[in-house]
């Protein structure tokens, strides 16, 4: 094998991979690497990836083989691969599915099968697993109680052998429903090819290898439609869990608009109303409510109120930890996770893999952008200085207070004014973390502010005015991270964020990615204070942009002022 020193990859024995950004083959290498490697760092010239166990298992679950992964590394590597890398990849990939969970003839029982007898014996001696191996059938198989299905899967991935679960599902209550060719709103409706492909891969023709997994698509690419198509494919009573009442309302509108489901068959289980129907929409907040920390979760009963044939977890990267507990108990239900990114800030990606299911379908954002399904986006980081009178206060502050001082830097207010002037005819969203800062901006620019304290009716009114063009700008707190249907928004100014949250970066960028008329570009600005902790966290947030293939421009505050002056002259 001849290696080309002009290639962009350097593969290292510790399973880290360096990808040269300023290389003609960079885009192809990035897209080929993304399905099975995790991006860790994205400085200017070399991006660092790592072959993690979970990234390899997710790739294996989509059908990618170890040989295909090794071929990608060979194709783009500058130097011969370290000798351990092909072996490590094949070893890790081979671990997925070495243990299988199948159905047993006895009611309430499943089988744990491992045809590698030494491995079976090794697993039986593991502290976290041995209690489940006390009902042997033979030397490579034992019975487990069905109620332990999720717990066993969690234990297996912890010891490095993620199970392939082919035990199947309960059917659930039938619910006939079909997609409309013309939406109730009067618009023509057609499912996009990648949406139908995602559902087909998830469903797997009804095979036991389908029915549980995660579909990864950009915000604005129609994940809600994927969920609705899965419902019409399965024709079963469905529970949909999502992030907020706003999201519940959006799902409600879309289901009634795009399907022939009778409105009486659709219920909402939220802080406002608690109706359980054949299709029920619930918020994570209400499901995880409990009167006190030492009490049970009273609304967990919703999972058993009906014979659900499908449970949809919207924004699965935000799934609250308590829901994992109940999800471990309902492994016999079909499960579909929807998300823009598999990254979780709490590190529980392994629980998503085992309890919701592995990644089944993923499309790079730039691929959908090139086809016009989401808007093209320019990403710009604007760096500004901390005023001299604040520098001493910053220097002596604790870390968390330093971050807040940098985030609320008043210089950002002036930069917002410049950017609003630069995009005077655009539909602008300003999003931030700190309410004092947002109230200050709202008062200065006379732009409506929506926070967690804004009533649902007032939110819907302001969103409606924005959609209708009655108002052209909105300021949003963290409520703007989730499930906003504001398709005409084309400029987003991020004035502060939640430390280094990549998932928040995904949500916020997604607010402006709905395709625009005339394929108008979207503009994503992040304003950060240089020489502060905020800049350090901004680098981590930008990992998400790099993962999706975006390059971002870094500009100084004076460049923005100069651009506005040039535009007005």
C-alpha cells in the first residue's frame, strides 16, 4: 500500500486522528470520517478526532463494517496506519452483537445468548451481571426476566459488549392513520427522500432489528415529519415526549395538518392540561415532576396508561436522567429518538445507545444545505474587549462569576446595534443566557423579550406576529433553544450561552436553518469577550459547527463597526 504525504489524515496509535484543515481533500476526509469517529478539538489548522468505542458501535449499528472504516483511514492517511489501529477497530466493532437478547418460549422471559463460551463465562462472573446469569439453559445461553431487559443492556455496554436486542416488541393498540397529499392548511405536502429513508431504516421492514434507534437530522430538516411518518408506518397508539409546551403545540399542529388523524384522538399531557389519548404529547418537565426529591415521580404512570406501540423521544440529547430509569423498564415498546446531535453534556450517550437504540440514520448538515433542504449559513465569531473599568473586577472574581461578567459585557450591546443596522431588513433573533442582559437589550432596542416567565399565550402571540412580519426581531432566553417554528428567521445573534454546550449551539443554529425563499443565506453571529473564560468555552461550542462542516469567520469588533460604516456610506 502506497501512502500519499499530501493526504490530510495522521492516524495515531492512541486512536486519535489529526485532520489537516487546509488540505484539498479535507471535505471528503471529514465526511468519510464523521460516521465512525468523534470530533474532540477543532483548532485552526488540525482537527482532532478519536475512535471511541461508542462511535465505532454506532457506525456498526448502521451496517458499516470494520473493513470499511479501515479503508477510509488508509485512503486519506499521510502515513502507514499504526499496527494496532486496524486490529483495535475490528476488535471493538466485533464486540457489538456478540451478545444477543432474544425471545424465550416462557412468558415474561428472554434469552441472553453468547455463542463465544469463554466470553459467556467471563460475563457471568462480572459483578454487574452475575445476578442475571442464575437461570442457565446451556453453556452459551441463559434466561433473564423481561423486566431486566434494559438494566442488562446497560450493564453489558459498561463492560464493553453492547448487546444486539432482537427480542422484538409488543404490538401496541392499533391506530389507523395516513399521511395527507394536501395538508389541512391547503399546502401540498410531500415527504422528502431523506425523511422517508430515515423511517425505512428505522423500521427495517418490521424486522426485530428495527423498531428502536435514533435518527440524527439538523434542526429545520423536518425531524417532526420523520416522527409522523413513523407513526403512519406503524399504525399504533403513540406517546411523544418533547421539551416544552411550545414543542407540544408544534407537534399538535403538524400531526393534524399532515395526517388524517381525528383531533379527538390527540391529547396533551402538560402543566396546562392532562389528557391521555391514542396519540399523547407530553413534556419531559411534567413527566419528571415530583413533589419532593425523596418522593416518586407521579406522572411516570403515563407510560403504562395505554398499550403504546411507539414512544417518540424528541430532542433525545436532552432526555432527562429520570426518564432513562423508566425507559429501562419499557424495552418492549418501540422507541424512536430524534435529535440534531448525539452529544450529551452529561456524558450519557451510552444510555441513549442502549435504552433508546443506536444511531440508525444520519445526514451531514452540509449535504442537506447543498440540496436546498436547509438554508446556507455563514457563521461568524465576533470578539470584543472587556471595558477597562471591568478588568480588575474580572481578575479577582471566581470562575463562574468571571464567565458571567464576560458574557454580560456591555460592549456586546453596541455590537448588537451594529449588527441590527447591518441586517436592517432581515428577521433577527437575539438569544442569550442571562436575563439582566436580555432585558437591557430589549429596553434599548424596543424588541419584545420572551423568557421562561412569559405566558404561553403571549409567546404564541409574539411568535405569530414574527411569522406574519408584524415584528421583525425577537429577543429570546433559553426558551429559544427548543422547537421554535420561525421559518423566516435568517439572522441569529448569540450574546451569551451555557458555558461550552455543543448541544445548545446546535439548537440555536437550527433556529435559522429553515430554507428561505430565493435560497437566501442565514447568518449566525456569536459575540464573545476576548482574553476571558468565555472565549475558552466558545472554542468547545464551535466543535459542533466543525462537526457539521461549517467554517466560521473570526472578526474583531472594529471590523464590524467598519463594515456598518461602509454599508451606510
